[in-house]
C-alpha cells in the first residue's frame, strides 16, 4: 500500500500501532533515517498515530511535516524510550 500526496497537497496519515500500553509516551516518526523526528498524535485508545504530511509546494502550518518529492517509509519510536523503534511502516508515502 502506498499513500500518495501531491506536491501541492496535504493529508493526515495514520499508522496502526499494536500493543501500546494505555500510558504510552508520545510517539515520534522519522522519514530521513532517524535524523529528524516528528511528534505524532495518538488516537483515544492508542491503537493508531497520525501526522499531517504535506508536499513541498504547500504553505506550512503548525504541526505539519513537509516532505520533498520522493518515496518514504516511516519509522516510529516512543519519546521516553527512543532507542526502541516501535515499527517500520509496511506502507510507503510517495510525494509526487
């Protein structure tokens, strides 16, 4: 599965997360080999996390992750235990 985002578009992208404890810390995602991490928003029962992702031609807003044109696979980690990568997304994000 691939999520396609137009270079002038913006979408909320959600990832299913399994077995997160109810008191799990904030979750972060990276798209650049763990150089930059972006805070995600948990849903109410902590079974999914969401980020607002935009292409490079869209006007920036708070909380938005702007990605250059390309294909990305996300990695996630818990803020309180950053050494542990929670999962690598099976889906790709393609900005075109």
